[in-house]
C-alpha cells in the first residue's frame, strides 16, 4: 500500500504517498491539471491530486484553479490545501478552515552549498552553534537539520501563497531543540505585519516534512 504516512488532527489532514504506480492508476481518479511533459513530474502532480481525494473523497479537484503565482486553490475556499513532491513522494495538507502550507524534501548535501542564500545572519549563527555528536560539520544530522530549515521556509512560502517572499529577510526561524524525529519550530513572517507561526516537522528515513496551519 503506497500510502506512506497519514496524520489526522482536529483541523488538518496530512498524507504522504510513495509513488510506485503507473500514470493510469492515478488517471482513473484525477486528471492532469496542466501541461506537464516530464513523465515523472506528471506522476508527482497526479499523486498530489490523488491524495487530496484520498483525504477528502468529496474534494472538488475539478474546481481547482491555479493563481499567477502557480498556487493551486479552490475559489470558494471549501478546502485550504497545499501540495509538495520530491522524488517518489508526494505530500499534501488539507484543512476546512485553516490556511496551510507543506513541503517535503530529500536530505542532500546541496543544501549546504546554498545555505547563505536562504538563511539570515541569526539563522546562520544558530546553525554554527549546533553541537552535534560528530566532529565534522557535514554529518548526516547536520544535513538533516539544514534541510529542515529549507523545508520550513518552503512550507511558509506556500502558506503565504502570494509569492514575492525574501526567504532571508521575511522568514525568521527561531532556535529549536534538535530533535531528530519530530518537533515544532517557531517562526516570524515579517512583511506588512508580523505573523507568528508554528511550523511542525517530522523526519522519515532520508526525508523531511514540514507544515504550517493557521486560522
Ligand atoms: C513554488 C515552489 C515553492 C515549488 O516548489 P518545488 O520545490 O518546485 O516543488 P514542490 O513539489 O515542493 O511544490 C510544488 C507544488 O507547490 C504548489 N505551488 C506552486 N506554487 C505555489 C505558490 N506560489 N504557493 C503555494 N503553493 C504553490 C503546487 O501545488 C505545486 O504542485 P502541482 O503543480 O503539482 O500542483 C518553488 O519553486 C519556489 O518558487 N520557491 C521559492 C523559491 C525562492 O524564493 N527562493 C529564494 C531563496 S533561495
């Protein structure tokens, strides 16, 4: 069963699908909503739409519109939802009354090279202060937590939905307990006003998931 993870709480449902099926499996339930030529990207897109229906069988996927920012949405806001994919995984979060954002990332060394592009000075100091059990800064755990910071900012970006976000200056992640399984990171999104957000995260083997849900 390729349903890899499911979490249902009072105000949101979250699921991850491990894509092991052919395109036709998904096409029986949901259509490709935009032109996608790359076969694996087609599968990722379809798996995301499929999961929306898995979580809410009455999800009106045929009413989904795509904003100029590429954010998918339902005009009547019957559901708020967010989709992410990486490799053979698709993740979604759906809520009836909370604004949501989700991101799933594979842990790779690439994040080490680009950290200065998405982390501000305070966050880079936090990274430098991490006292992880092994000497090398390039340990697996270091990469896990660095990937987590990227994943959090992407989830907040999707929660915002309107684009025009400077990852360094607009999204501030606060120091958190380094817990390898799951946890919460406090965040401030500073644009016209200050928004305090709680980002939840969970690690799986080589994968990191982060999500936001607010009223
Ligand atoms: C839009 C973006 C978040 C997509 O991320 P990605 O890594 O390509 O892919 P993901 O699989 O995580 O997410 C793709 C899904 O996000 C959703 N999405 C796309 N744009 C979105 C937006 N503006 N808001 C909310 N959700 C969006 C879509 O559902 C899409 O899947 P679908 O087309 O199958 O429906 C990303 O490309 C982006 O622009 N990030 C901001 C980059 C940035 O500003 N970086 C600066 C710091 S270095």
